[in-house]
C-alpha cells in the first residue's frame, strides 16, 4: 500500500503541474517570465557550463535562441561567466567552473559515470562500456586525474579508473551555497514583481511558484550540480 505522505506528494505535484510551467507570463521585463529562458536557466542549474549546442539539442531550441536567452540571463544577473561558459550565479564555486567545463566535453560525463557505477574498470573495459577507443578512454581518464575526480591504479598490465572523494566532498561543501542561491533567487523574483513562493526545498531540488495575478508557473529547479552534471538524462 502506498503510504499517505507519498500519496499526498504525488497529488501535490499533479496539482501544481497544471499551472503551465511551459508558458510565458504576460509581463514585460522579468527574465524568468519567459518560458524558454526558464528552460535555459534550469538546464544550466542541472549542468553548469553546458555547451550551447548540447543545450539546443536537449531543449529542442536553435543555438541562436539558446545564446539569446543565455545573454539575457547573464546581463540581468541570473547567470555568471567563467572562461566563456555560463552558470547560475551563486550555485557553484566559480573555481569549479573548469571541472564542469571538462564534464561537458564529449564522452567525459560518460567516462566518469561508468567509473562511478563500476569502480575499478580497466581502461580497455571502460572504452568498450562507453563506446570509445582505449586510447580515448586513457586520455579522458588522465584529464580527470589532473582535476582530481579520478585516480588510475596500476594492476599488472591493466590500468583501472577509480573515482576519488573529491566530487562528493565538493557536493557536501556546496550545500550552504545552494541554500543561499535559492534564497537569493526568491528575492530576485520578488524584485521583478513575480510574487514567488517556495513550495518545497529538498536535497537536489527546489520547487518554486511565481507569476503575476492568477497567471502563475511552477519551476522545478535542480540544485545539486555536483551530481546532475554527470548523470545520464532520464
């Protein structure tokens, strides 16, 4: 039998999902009144420093549209930039931007995820698992050892990739920053006249509702990029 809290939670999500998360709010000015801009912002919360082409493909938007909305969010203080890559202002330590840039490069998140799911894979097995050559697997693994999230252990004639605790340590250390990020976002939406409500705050997400008058939208915002940046899309 489904317990009462879980049943209530599903009913709650079904109710708020009727409020038009993909619609524009009919008001000029505020960045997150625009539905496509919310998509871009949410994706960058999920995967900071994501490449424009990747975002365009996942969101089914043109690259020009992604760039346009990204620059709007940047110029209005919702995003910041490091090394020509954008990420939500205050969500991550800017010093970690290079780590997130690495994870957006082709095959990198796949390699890290495979090592995380099956620690100790040989680099040859890793290449087969991810669908790349052993040489490419070795190159990517070396990049990840250089940024500290992977180590390579010698095992006779095999070299094996094993995740370090760096990513989990960074994740724990980022928890306070995430709380401040959500609080700041709520204040910013308030300043934009969008009357925000925080409906739910969990370890990996924050559920916000905002709008003007009866026209309101719900934004399910990922807030744990040290995990979601390398996870496979559902």
